């Protein structure tokens, strides 16, 4: 424009910004200041530089009595076409008098301001922005996953400043800035004030519609930064915010605005709109919820849901295309605030392969996860890893399915999971064989969490146990003072609660426990494991579960014998393991029992067992009886026997 209109006068509207955050729109009824600028192009560098001479001021500032002539100001001169110019300066308004010459740079709109250059003009001083392109002396922001911020930030050092910012009123913002010693502290103080005060004003429908527009918050953020002497830019572009639908494309005008601030020789990004809370899609309800994530967010993370109109403001090298932005997985602030690092796949839409889709998440520390596929967790298998999780999804209907991943810190006191990921799963075929029991609880299998509960060194580290003959066993090393309860569940069984437990036999050997499982029939089963402290008289707490599968249709194992309270934890049945004995047969008994004087087997007749080393053994005939009991004589001086086991006898 300057090249085409050499020596011609150009008219610009100037917005003056004062320290109290009061701003004046250039409209009728408000203060209007217009400068007529004469362009004088340098002969040597006509393509880059120009000298602007202020010829006259169309409005007198003397009419505004409350303004302090010694107060710093910032002038923003927006171009409506290709070029743009941001010219900040400090000094008094009286410095801008006719005849003052200022050297500036004019660049195309697709460039990014980077460096400051001190200039001298008239009675004041100025800091001019020196734009440049990413890749031309511009250092991108690589993310090493060690921090969510684009510069070192110690939030603990801000505690006193943050607390003060929350109490300061609009009239005392100047006092707030006096509490800040560095530019970073100034930015922090203003950020906290904006997020907590502007956010809390959005309490009614009218105020929501008026105030909860991103460009308002961004303009508001510009003003105190200019007073604080910190460079701040308003940026606009597309966002994956409230109302965003997975996989949608972006066209037309920008839908969001945010800011960039200049600290320690680099630009940094922040979003005070999203930092102050959330609004629903209809803009009828705002919830104030401070979000630290959007303060100086690392560009590698900010690009996940902010796509600027000017790609250079991504502050990335190479920059991301709009198509990639549309296709990439959305990681909301919860994802990173919980210490999650990456998710695979990285696209929002997943195609199943042979009826299966897989998702994995990597994280810094131990994190608990769960999921919902169309509102239920029935059609998946989630396993916890030391630094993340893996999820296999098996939709039982073709079509599109919404998949949500939830997470919470492992040491969180509240049982509240936050949504961290959303996918769309496109299923073209169904794997009917992978239909899981309704009682299967996510996550499945042992993990770091079960280790914390005292279940160490599992014999089966995988979540699924396959058995061909319907029998299997699982062993653990137990922590101290742990009592275990286990039960078996299936959609195709009508087992009572007692029979669910009797298909599992516990065997204790010192600090180890073995769970022997005999399946009542073919199919998929859930082995649920509960625990409590032995010294705790309360109920058992659920710990985890396995999925047990058996395809052998001939499997039909009876339950183990029923045990009574006198059956001590470290007793062990060597034979017979089946709780159902054949009729009219001699049955061999072999039991590991200690601390007893005598052991008897009572059928139609009574059969004493003989002690041999560490076990008792003998034979019993099942003729003429329907039940067989094992009894112990605990004290040789007493005649009282206690029942410890009960067997059933087959009917002819």
C-alpha cells in the first residue's frame, strides 16, 4: 500500500489504551483520535521501510481531564488489507505532537513479530516489533515432554502473587502490577486477574452473550499488558472448543481468539477465555473453573485445539496444516494436566480391522483409566500399564460408535474420572466371539494397581486366561495381613453366590496364594478377586478381575467341596478335589492339616484317617449315603469333633 501511494496521506484510526483497563472504541459518542500520516519512503529501501511524520491531530486530548499526561500509552494501528502494523510506545501522550518522526517497518500480514528494537522519537521512547518468518533465524519450540509450559515456570513462587490478584478490584490493577518484579510476574498477575474477575462476571445469559466472546477477553488482556510494558498480541483462528464435533472441518471466519505475550526474547501463548471456565454450546450457562493449562502453554500442545489464521503464530517448525489440524486427535487440557503424554492412534476416526480397534495412552506416572463405548464399557478390554494403558474395542454392531477415554490420578481421593480423549470408531464387521460377560470390570488383569493392593508377582500377567479342559490356576505372592475372596461369574450360568465361590479353591503356602478354578461349563467367565486386611472386621473390597475363556463344549466340572469356618487358611485338599463323589465307591482322601489330634471321614460309617508326615490319608466308602463330612478332633483330651468339609454323593 505504501509503495503504491508514495508521498500520499493515509488516515488511520488509533485506539488509545490507559492503565485502568478503560478503553474507548472509535465510534460516535466516544473519544475519537485520528492521526493524518504522511508517508516518506526511503530511497534505498523502498520495499521495507518508511518514515511516518505526524502532521496534525484531529482531536485534542485536553478535553479528557482525568487522563494523566505522564501515563504510558499503546497505539494500535490496524490495516484492513494485506499489511499490518503494531507500534507500541511508552511516554506521555504529549510526546505525540506534530512534527515527531518515527521510523517503522511494514510487512505483509503473514509474518510474525519476533524481536524488539529500541527507537528514539521526540520526547518519548519506543520499542518497535521486528517481524520475521519462522525458519529465518526463528527458533521453533521443540517439546521434550518434561513440561506443559513454553518456559520454566515455578507455580509455587506465584502463590502470594496469585492470592493478591484474586482480591484486587478493577481500580487497583495498578497496585497489582507494583507487586510484580519481573515481566513474567506481571503477565502472571494480569492473567490471574483476568481469568478470575472477568470469568466471574459471566453469570447471566445477557452477560454471557456480551462478555464470553473470546475477542473481548483478548482485547481486555491487551490493555494491562501495555501498561505493564509487556508486549501482547491478539490472535484469532479456529478452535476445537465447546460445540466442536469430532472430525468436523473448518471453513469461513475465525471462531476464537487468544493472545501471545513476549517474554525472555520469545513469544508465548495463552488463552484467558478458556482459562476462566466453560460455557455450554447454547451460550446460556457459564461455569467458572480456573484452568492453569492455558497459561504459557507449550506451542506443541496449544496447536492441538488452537489453529491461528497466521500459521507463523503456531510457533512451530514445521507448521501444521489445517487438514492435519482437522484430522488430529483432540487432547483436551485434562489430558495433559493429568500427566498424559501421547495417544495412539493420533487420528480422531478409527477403522476396525476384523471387528477390532485398539487405543493406547502413554503417561508420566501411574494413572487409572476407564472408557465408554456408546455409553457402556461392555465391549472392550482395557489393561493398565506402568506408564499408560491399552484398550482393545470390539463393537457388537456395525456403524459409527463414540468412544470416550476417562482418567484420574492414582492417588486421587475422589472417585471422579475426567474425560481425556474422544474417538469415533467406524465398524464394518463384528467379531461375535469377543462378546464379554456383563460382570467384566475395567480395567482387566493385574497391574501396578493390584501390586499396590498386595498382589505381587502374578503367574498370569495377561488379562485373559485360556483353558482347554476347563481347569486353570493363578498364583500370587501376597502382602502381609491380606485375606482374599474370589468368585466366578458368567452370563450363561445360574450359579448361586455360594456356588460361584465353590468353583474356586484357595491354597495358601506361606506368603503365596493359589486360586484353583474348575469351570462349570464352556464359555467366558469373570474371575473377580476381593481383599481386606485380616485384622479388619469389615467387608472385602474389589481389587481386579480376569477373563477366563474355554471353548471345549464337553467341559462340566463340579464345584469344590464346601468348607466350614474351622477349615484353616493353610489347610490343603490333595484329594478328592471334586465336591461331588461317586456313589457306592471307595474314595481315597488325602488332606494337609496341622495342629489337630484326629481326622475322621463320616459317611454311612465313620472312617478315621491316618497321619503320615505332613498329611492325613485314608479311604471312605460312599455306599448308602448322600453326604460325606470331614471332621477334626482338635484336642485329644476332648471328645468334640468339628466339621471342616462337606462332599455331595452322586444319586443313582
